[in-house]
């Protein structure tokens, strides 16, 4: 089966990222309303909803675009695939990043409107601290390593459950609650709710995610030297013919 047209993949990335951020922000708002006096329970509710939504969205949009929903994943796909001629082209990388970022902003706006909040309400939640940046670095490193290790070892089919589980867990074991995604980070600046991040905190978070991306690629190069050969199958293999033959 031929690869879907770039506009279709961009639409999938836009919609998938928008719905992911809608799930993150919307569940955060709902959690604060249902459990107003228990921050731990709010985080639990937010993390469960995010993990489940992410798995479902990967299943929905993966066959079209690979369900990256994350410029860091797309950048890793491009970087790892350069040597073997697989993965995204530089043009597709730019298109994916644009679709993901605008989708993330749209997702925050949609969540705000669903809960009768101002469509755009920039967050006042400061997240500027070295330990939070370290948390973002660790979260992004682990995410990149997980996704490409699954593809390289022929287990991309379990990515929806594995990636959702990782993000759900990383909410709890990282100090930053695991944004691990530049587009989502930017999108969450547009909502002054539980999941928000102040615009002034965004650049350092994104920088930490880039460091995590670099570390993840370095680990992949050491652990899976030929990981680039699987770059075309991130996150869900595009070629369903190959899937049916191998199953």
C-alpha cells in the first residue's frame, strides 16, 4: 500500500494532536471540579484519561500518519532515517511539526470552550525550575527510546498500549508530570487550567525536550545501531500488506 498523501498525514497529525491536548486539558479541568481539594486525585484522574486517550488516538490515526503527535518523535524519525533512506523527509518533518503545533493550540481552545472558559486564556502556572527541566529530559528520552525500540524489534503493534502506559506512568515518576512534547507544551500555554504552563516557561521546557531527544537518539544508536531501518514504521507500520504477511 502506498504512503498516504502528505495533506492527509498532516490532517491526521493535526486532529490527533488536537484531541490529545483536548483530553489532557479537559480531563484536568474535570478533575479539579470533581476533586477540588485533592491534588493527588486530580493528577490520577488526569493521567488515566490522558493515557487511555493517547492509546486510542494512536490506533485511530496511526495507519494514516504514524500517529507521532509530537515534533520530537518526528524529528527522531527524520534523523534516524537519514542513513537508510527511511522515515520522514525534511519537507514532511516541517509539515508534521506545523500540523502538530497548530493542532495542540486548537486542542486547548476546544477544551476551554467545552468547559465554558475563555477560548484563549494564557496560563499563569509557572513551571520554571531545574528539577522540572531534568524531568522533561528524562521523560522525552524514555519516550523516544520506547517508540523506536518497539519498531526496531518488530513490536510496533503494541505501541498504543505501551506508549499510553509510559506517558501515564511518567505523569507520576517525573517531576514535570511528563509533557515530553514540544507541540503539546506550546498548546498547554493557551489554557489557564490544571494542565497549563505559563508561556514564559515554555522555551526552557522545549529546550529540555530537545536534550531528551538527543539523549534518546544516542541511546538508540548504542543499543539498536540499525534502528533507522525501522524509521518508516513509527508508530504504526504504514504498509498493511507487510503486516498481514508477517502475522
